[in-house]
C-alpha cells in the first residue's frame, strides 16, 4: 500500500466517522462539529485527487461559512440534548435495517461493476480549469448569480437601514 493510498484510507475513515457521529450524537452542537470534521476530511480527499480548488472551496464555503451559520443558529435557539423528545417508533428501526442493507448491496454492485474507463482527467478541479469554464461556458449563469447576490446584499442593507430609523 502506497503512502497516498494510506492517506486516502485515513481521510475516508475521518469522513465516515464524522458522518456517523453527526447521526449518533444527541447534542446538536457536537453534531455540527462532527460535520465540520467530515467536511475537512472531504476537502483533504479532493486535494489528494488533484482537485485543489474544489478542496479549498469545500473548506471556505462549507466548513467555514455554512457550518458557522449552523453553529450560530444552534446557539441562538439554545437547543439542548436533554430536552424532552417524542418517543421513537421502533418499527422504523426495523424498516431501516433491510433498506440500509439493500442500499449497501446496490452500492457494492455499482462500485464493482465500474470499468474505470470514464475517469476524469487529473486537472478537472484545478483553478485554471474552473476559471476557464466560468469565463467561457458558464459565463451567463455566473453573471446572473453575481447579480442575484448583489440584489440580496442591497435588500439586506435596505432592511437593516429601515429598522434603524
């Protein structure tokens, strides 16, 4: 096993353990931190596969901005793990087990049935490729998205100014 394969297995284990922790942890704040851990591991996997820009964007957008928003909302709502929760339905657990097994079998056959002929080139997630696609092929959606974000910022400033008065 090469060093790169060892890193891949380690980061994949980090992603899976973070994702399982999100589901199993009862404290929402700990679950958010576990999701951040999973996102960081996923960005490391992107970097290992040669998509440095996608890995950096994963950190900035998801582990940075979105997860901090989740943490602020959790802290603002003051959600506690020891609050009274409705009783769980036991039949859902017994329904989830065969469905999960069927899903696992399908993924197993899908992975082992791939030939590997359609693997993307090593430069698919590089900054140069993303920039070229944004400025040529996806220029109109890129510009429309920037106008939409500009309108959202102007609207937020207008609402904030009106509340001050």
